[in-house]
């Protein structure tokens, strides 16, 4: 199996940590602060253990102590000559932007122990520019917010042909009596729908039973409401995917989490099913086997 390897490097404060977080969210095995002298050895281990996707961050801290930019540049060239599928991304930003970011976060620059911040940034740039021209991509993050930077990283990875895992979409039904799921991105309250609980022949059934489904489908606005919910879910999933997010949680709630929420959640699961999504469904209250009354 061929390994896909990404090297993230560049100026301190340009967003390397955020970039590696994006890749980790998309299933890459990630390592921060890797010494340049160890790159070839690490790549050999990655291939030996058949790791499909990996990413390493190399910055001025390790380059200064464990082999400089020349060593990293030579290692990248050697790996590419061996046919290794390796992608290098250099993150950059204007000096005044880097200065502002360090001032705002009150963090010390890696070279600031030796001189004041402005001179530390200038010294780092003189060192890192030796590598900049050898990288496959240079990404200027000066005017980017976090969302834009994530989108740019994902776009680079996608254009390179690296396979990314499908978006994970979790659908959960729940009872308002037992509390709202705090990790949901979308929450739909379906307590306005007619309640099957008040009918003796439906009370002990759930939204997965055909009798309950047929009853709820008699509600005049059901199809219009469901299509609106479905469209909103699709728009949200698409938007999250484009912004570098790789998971969405959709929660549907009713009073007892047994009939209406289960019915809508099941319909969403069937309607959203696609090879491009990794779907899962969880009926929270059904697993708990609650016997409390529904009002």
C-alpha cells in the first residue's frame, strides 16, 4: 500500500499547529516538532507499518537543534526520487501579521530568547527561506481566518489526489424529558407533530413500527416539514465539508424520544444514505429502555 505523506513547515505563528489539527481530523497519523534528520527514518517506518496517511510538522525549533533546512531539503528530494508520495506545504504570513499574532497570544517566539520579537521573526525568515522554494505549495495565511485556512489545506490535499475519509454524520433521536444532546450541530424539535402515545394501540410501539409511521404520515404538513428538514441537513453537511469539518451530528427530539423523534430520525437516515457519507443512527432513549410516561 502506497503511503500519502504531508510535511507541514513554515514560519512560527503562520498556522502549522492548526493545519496539523485539520489533517488529524481527517484521519492522518500526525507528529509535531519532528527533527529534519529523522524524516527519512520515519517515512521508512510509515511504509513498513502500512500507514496510509501521515503528516509531520517541522519548524525552526527542531531545525535549529537537529539538522537544518538543508538537511530537510535534501531528505525531501531523496524521498521523491524514491517515488514516495510526499507533499510539502510551507505556511507563511507577513512579518507584521506574525508580530501581531504573537503579541495577541502573549506567547514567546522560539528564537525570542536570543533577541526581541521583531528580530526573532526576521532571523527565522532568513533561515526558513532556504526551504520555502523547495516546498510543493506555499500558503500565505496573512488574511485568512481559521475557517479559510482549513478550506485551503483541504483543497491542497484534495487537488493532490489524496483520499480523504467520507464525512461522518450521526443522527440521534432523544427525549426532551431527558435533556438535549450538547454535542449536536443541528437540533430539530418535533413535539408539534401529533403524538402517538395517546392512542392505546400505538403507545407501546416506536417510530420504527409501521403503524406509528402510517399514523404520523396522516399529518397534513408532514412531507413539507420533512423535506425542509432534509434540505437543511444537506446544506449543513455540504457547508461543513467545505469548511474542513469532517463530522456533523443531527439530533431530533420529542417528549419521550420514542415515537415522533425516532420516526423523523429514521427517515433522515434513509434519505441521507450515500457512499460519500459515513452515516450512523442512535435512538438514545430506546437503548435506555425507559418506562416513564410521556406527556
